[in-house]
């Protein structure tokens, strides 16, 4: 299962539980601070969302976050894919430090 398949699987489960609990997309959106369109996009698998949003939706639907994950299906993420956000943050931090050194700044601000 790749990333896109995982998002679609989770999206299908979120929609299933929302409908099972008779919660409208509008109510779900209001509960997590998003628009109804955002909930629609999340449930269709067009957009991913934050862990906080997933947790909040699970709380609203009365389920555990584990209920929406496909534990029986192997997930194929490479170490490189998992480290991409960390690598980008480190590169940004290095660029900020290098810029400060060039400018002669003494404070270290990170991105």
C-alpha cells in the first residue's frame, strides 16, 4: 500500500464512521475548525490532513484512531520518504544559520 492508497483507505473509513454516527460534514467541519469542502476533500482522499484533525474526528465519531488504519495491510514507505520533512527542516535551518554567519548575526533563529 503506497501513500495515496493509505490516504484513500483512511478517507473511506472516516466517511464510513461519520455516516454511521449520523454526523453531517458541516458538523464535522465545525468541530475540527475546517470548511465542509475540506472535510469532503479529506473523505474523498484528495487531501491528507493533520494527526490532530484525524484524532479530533475520531473523538467526534466515538472511535479510536487505530480504527481507521489498515494494520492488516503492509504499508510501503521508504526511510527516505519518511525523512523528507525532517531533511527539509534541517536544510532550512542550515540555510538560516549560514545566512546569519554571512551577515554577521549573533542570534540563532530557526525556521
